[in-house]
């Protein structure tokens, strides 16, 4: 035989997995030895592995949450399996949770009792209840993405410490609140105002009350963006407890860490905020590309601002089956930070050899994710991977594998890949 199937990992007739399959990892070996063909295997770029089956959720699910994958319980961190993010608007029960400390006691909180302070470089420091916010400013509802800066950390090599987020530290909901800008205009920003510093009511893991769990900030221009809001509702209801009830900031397009939960204070600063997790290597990446594993000095790190172009396949669920000849409808979302919009999404079923353009629904407002849909019809039975690749209006597209390595594994916007079996 001229074309030796062993070389393609399609080892139908032997109990032994082919060498190529073994080199590519256990899943390929498994499929090949079980006699499942992998029709486009010869297109799989060298060094890439087949997608492993979906992770199962484990541990006790906190009240109000469902189906999430628990990464840790002190502090509690949970990500959402991609197929549970299929809704246009992520329901509260599926919204991921990223906590740096211990959530506050909010049992007796009311709209009158919860107070927000705005102070620092302002003419008139304010202390307002949620009732005051609702009364004094125009309410707005915006559909906004929250994505953790560390989403995708699990895929960097060498790995970084911290939560091993895969794809699901992201969600998109309808948030209702008031513009930070309107509140700042009431307080009157001084000319010296250049940055914000955010504080929440959660406590440091050590229990030390003088320490913050996290206190991040943004440049004043970002805070003054009309899409930056102080929100008291998510999807028309109270914000879920673990997502910041009763009040949180939303700084969409920036790493999720800028969207302070259980918000109690915005300190307007005359310098770049130096709160907990603003300095050192926290939420920072090297100013220049570095080789994987490089130790980067603090002064060569810069603060992450806009999040990169990204997409997620939310249907079908990875590992699912479909019938030969029936088109598979591929659905998902695409989003990006400031400075660009989503221009297009393409999908591939042959390990990135060829791509077809998906339909892209318009966004209801800036910083929402956008639905994409495409049909693919695999040509024969077997194992396939569906890959999605979003491109922004600057022509920047998602990389096939991890982008530039950085010490803490931030802003990984590599393409999402799912496995499907055609039977
Ligand atoms: N008060 C407070 N706000 C916080 C955090 C926190 O630990 N405490 N985590 C931040 C981080 S790192 C992220 S990614 C988002 C996650 O929002 P979510 O838990 O609602 O999904 O909240 C941010 N706001
Ligand atoms: Mo985060």
C-alpha cells in the first residue's frame, strides 16, 4: 500500500495505536485504536493535540449556581463549561465566579443601608446609598461581558500559578445601574484626577482587616466612558451574591478584575492606583515579547487594559455526536475590548486547513458579545474538531495556539476547539 494508514494515525486494523497517534497524545491513540477514523488528521498542525473531553463539574455547588466547574473553594472560583454559555444573556446561575477573598455578609443589606463613597480628587466627596443612586441618576441597562484576565491560563507552557481557567471565566449579562461618569460629574473631578481605585466589602483571605482582597482601578478616561457603570441589577434581578450583590462596578472591555464586586468606595486618585493586585506582576504582562519561562523584572511589566478579540463555541457541546449527512449547526459568541469591534468569525472542521465565514449578529450595545452561527457538514464518519476564529476590525485574529507567553498566564485568546463524532 502506497499510503500507509499508520502514518496518519488511522490504524483501523491493529489493536496498537499508531506512532503518530501516540505522539499526539492519549485521546488520538484511543480513537485510532477503537477504530474511529479521524478524517482530517493529516491536517492537524504538528505539535497540536486533539481536544480532550469536557471537564466534569465537581464539589458542592453554592446556592444559586448550577453546572459550574469548581476550581477552588477558598477563595471560591468557578468557571462555566462552554455549552452552558449558549444563551444570548448568561443566566445568573451559570455566571462564573472569581473571588480573591472572602465574600461579605450581606444578609441584612437594603437599598438604604448599603453605602458607596466617592472621594479623593473630587470637589464634593459623596456618600450615597443605592436608593440615592436610583433616585439621582438616569438608570441604564447594558449587555456587557465580564472576562477574567486569567481566562485560558491553563494552556500556557510553562504553566503559571493561579486558577487554571480554561475557557469559561467569561459571561455576558444585562446590567442595570448608573454611569460612573454621571456620578463623577456630580462629585466634580479635580484636574488632578487621573485614575480610580476600587474597594469592595469582601475581606482578605488572611482575615487581616487592614488588607484588601483586591483593589484595582482604571484610567479616568475609561471610568468616564458611558459604558462604565455602577450596577445593582443583573438580568433584571438582584445581582447574584457571589457576583457582587448588592452593588458592583462594570468596566467592560477591561480585565474582569477592574469590575469591583460588593462595591463600597471609588477613590479618585492623582496617580496610577497602587491598591492590592495593581503592582508587581498582578494583571500585568511584559512590555515586550518574552520567551516562555523568562523571569521578567517588575519595571518591565505593564498593566493590562483592553482585552483581546476572542470567541467561544457554545454549541454543539464538545464530545457530542451527529449523524452523517446532517449539517451541524455551530453557535457561539465573539467579543473584544476597546479600540476595535468584532469584524468576523470563521469556523473550520479540518484542523484549520480551510475556513468558512459564520453569520454574525449585531451587538445590542458596545462591549456585548455577539452571536455567531455556521453550518458544517462533515464528509464522512469519524472524529472531527470544530475550531472558531474571530477577527477584529483592526485585522487582528485569534491565534491557533497560545499567544505571547507571560509570567502569570493572562489574556490567552487562542481559538476555541471542540470535538464532535459523526456516526
Ligand atoms: N470585591 C471584589 N471584586 C472583584 C473580585 C474580588 O475578588 N473581589 N474579583 C475580580 C475579578 S479578578 C474578576 S475576573 C471579576 C469576576 O466577576 P464575577 O465573579 O462576577 O464573574 O470580579 C472582579 N471583582
Ligand atoms: Mo479576574
